[in-house]
C-alpha cells in the first residue's frame, strides 16, 4: 500500500515562502517529508552530509526524518510540502 500524506502545507510561491522554510530546519524523528514543486524549480539544500537537490515538477525532493535542510529559490516557482509517517514512494 502506498503511503499517504497526513498533512500538507499551503502552496507557496517565491514571495510567500516562509522564512521558516528558507532557513535551516528539520522534521521530527519518524516524520518524512516530500517537497513538491508545481511550477519553476527550487534547491533543497541539506547540511549533513552536504548536498543540493534541484526539485522540479514531476521530480519531488525527499526529506528524511531529522535531516537539517532549507529551500532556496531563484525566480518564479510554486511548491508545497507533504508529511508522511512512512517513507513516501517517489
């Protein structure tokens, strides 16, 4: 059975993306997240181990539990974040 999100943020654009998502943060133990871009692209940046993931429509970014990360934008985009109790299938 495919895991379903139990929570979802509103859709944000380059102007409405909250500082909390632009700055370093993490999910709690046992909480997986999926960054979903519906237009444009964003960079999902992880602290440890350091890595960048370009997230585009059809190519969501997987965020494992407790990994410190932030989102960077460069231009027009729309995105939201889905939260899961089990690792989502992408």
